[in-house]
C-alpha cells in the first residue's frame, strides 16, 4: 500500500461528482469542524452515509477506482476483496495518511469560505 497522493484526491473528487454527492458532503464536513464534536464519530457517520449514497447512485465502481491507486491493486481486486481485508486496508490507509487530521483541515477550509 502506498501513501495517498494528490491524484487520489482528484480521483475521489471525480467519484463524488459522478455520484452527485457535493450537497451530502457539506454537512458532514461542517459537523467535523465543529468544536467539541468527536471527529471519529463524524467520520464513521460520513463513511456510512457516503456508502449508502454511492450504492443508491449505482456508482460503487467509482469507489473501487478510487481505492485501486493507494491499495496498489486493480479495481476488480477490491470489488472481490473480503470485507475484513477491506476494513484492515481502510484502517491502514487512514492511519498512515492521518485522514482524521486531513478531513478536519479540509472542513476548516470549507467552513471559513462560507
């Protein structure tokens, strides 16, 4: 597994755009930037919400494409990966890239604009 790169952010943004998730993501980021909020809880809620929206929009393959880069696998391998391995890989990805801090910073940038 490799560290996330700027290209992965753009892949994720394309997936978000494809699934029309912009409006759904705003409240999640606002909640993440609020003081006294458990960012971990927001992250879990956000991930579950995004999974639900992606599945409703029939854009699950966009998730596979996004994860293929940092997981250093083909999208098809992620599609057929057992769920425990997926969870472990997501945990590793999150920890190695300090995604909690990344999303907190991102949420701060977005809320400052409004």
